[in-house]
């Protein structure tokens, strides 16, 4: 069992975590993740800079934390900084014995790039502060375009780990589902069994363009709604878009709940109408809504012209 995803001790201080702070212990069953784990283990006894490349939500910050835990003492701190709008004086957060994770290093200003390059070269800085950088951008292309310093890129990329997206390590999805179910049943203080085989298969086959946060949001929605069948009526339409795309965004709990509610309402209305042989007045009475409200709802779901009055 490779423990690179296990959440670390509370002594690791971080502010402004922007990417998936906690993911579960996973077995590195895919070749790409086994390579990542091997390098993490090799980094345990040195403070060489590390560059983590991967799509948004692939767990770069979690891997940075694991590198920190493997190589640092129990009192050493872990800092997270988003590189957008940072000033050149941000680079040394403490007097040493710390790890600094720079999220989206490609967003650094020219002045900050210069400062970081000098830090890594050991010019008048405290080398006991370890630097780990993450990027979802192609930094080589940025170097070619002149927007990223070539010397800084080479100083950062001596150890470069490419983190595969979730669609390239689908064998982890069932473990992630179980982890998120446990997390949110605890959060919402409710009981929820494991997902059905059909839902788990859909989740395993889906491309997850938003990676881990998107998967977490989907499981969270199911637990929050309290019914897998109801929640999935809303989620299924989102997860079966052409090419598996949802713009790579997190699934909104409110949006998912509303979609699930609409689908459940549609299912109930059609069920009652079938039972009343599409007598809309009787159906309205059974549904305990006005006849006018039922007509409006039927129009919304595309059945406005069906049935007898």
C-alpha cells in the first residue's frame, strides 16, 4: 500500500489551499502513479526543488504535502501560496525548516520569477526552505513564448512529476467513492450504503474533466439529497454529455439537487397520470396541486398536449 495520498499531521500549516486538500489512501495500481510514488520515496532525504505538472484537481497539492511529510521533521511547516498577484517578498515564509508550495507557478510575475530563480540558485537566501511548485500549464510553451524564465524552468524541472488525470487511473475511482461516502455521511450525520453497481460503473467510465473535486461533488450531492435514485436522475444527464464534458467544473450541489428534484417530480407526475389514464383533473387531485399548476408543469416537461381533461 502506497501512502502518498494519506492526509498529514495537523502541524502542517497552510493558508489558502486552492486544490483538494485531503484525498484518501490509495494503492498505486496504475503504472503512472507507481512512477510518482517511486520518485516521492526517493525525495525523502533531500530538499531538491520539485515541479508537479497536472490538470486542475489531480491532487498536486496533496502530493506536495506527502513529499513534505516524508522529508521533513514533525515541527516543520507546510505553506501554500497561489502565485497570482504575489509580490517578490513572499518567498521565505519562515526562518527555515519549512516547505513552500507554489500553486500555478506559471502565474508568477516577472519580478517574482527573478526572485524565485535567485532563491533556487542559493543567492542570499535560506536553502533550508524547500520549494515545490505546481502547474496545470505547459511551462515549456511559456518558456518558448518568453512569458516564463528559461533559467527558472530548468531549476524547477530537475525533478518533474507529471500527475495523471483521474481518467487515466480509473482503478482509483471506487476507492475514492467509498472515501467520499464516508466523509459526507459523517458531515451530514446520516447513513448511506455503498452506491449501486450501475452508478459505480457510470462513475468509473466517466471522463471526470474536473478530476477529484468533480467526483467529490457528485458523491456529496448523492449523500446530501439522501437518495441515490433521485440524485442520479439529475447527475446522470450531467455525466452523459457528449464526450463526457461538463466544462471541467465542479458539480454544483444546488444545481444537482434542483435537477434531481425536477426529474423526481416529472417521474411522479407521469406515474400518477398513467394510473389515472391521463385524466389530468384526477391526477391534479392525487398530486394535491391545482389543475392549472399541473397543466403548467406538463408544459414544462413537454407533455402539455397529452391527456384528456
